[in-house]
C-alpha cells in the first residue's frame, strides 16, 4: 500500500490553474469537483470512465486530501444545514 504522503503528491496547487484551487496532477480537475461526483453517488469507476486521463490513485488522493483537511477539526452542523 502506498503511503498517504505519496498519494497526496498527486494533489497540486498552482495559482495559474483553476484559480489556485487544489487539483489533480496540475490538470484542470479540482479536488472539490471529484469529491462532488463521489458525494453524488458516482463510483470511482464511473469517474474514470468519464475522465480517461485520470487514474484510480488520483481519486484516492482526493479522498486522502479531504481527510487531511478535516482531520482534527470538529464542526457542528445542524441537520437542516446539511442539504442547503
């Protein structure tokens, strides 16, 4: 199994690409967009079929990045705010 650090190296930030948002391997695939697809019910396989230049490790890197961003932070969300 690859280390989380190696996986996270697939996530890049460049002010000239997607306004500096985190993207996959300097491509114009923002991490947040991939996470939205997953949250919407698309599988990793669905995403890979749609975007032929992505790899499974790219999707896993998005998940690892999201985990890293929320790790150790606690927020309270009221139930009616979840779907707003």
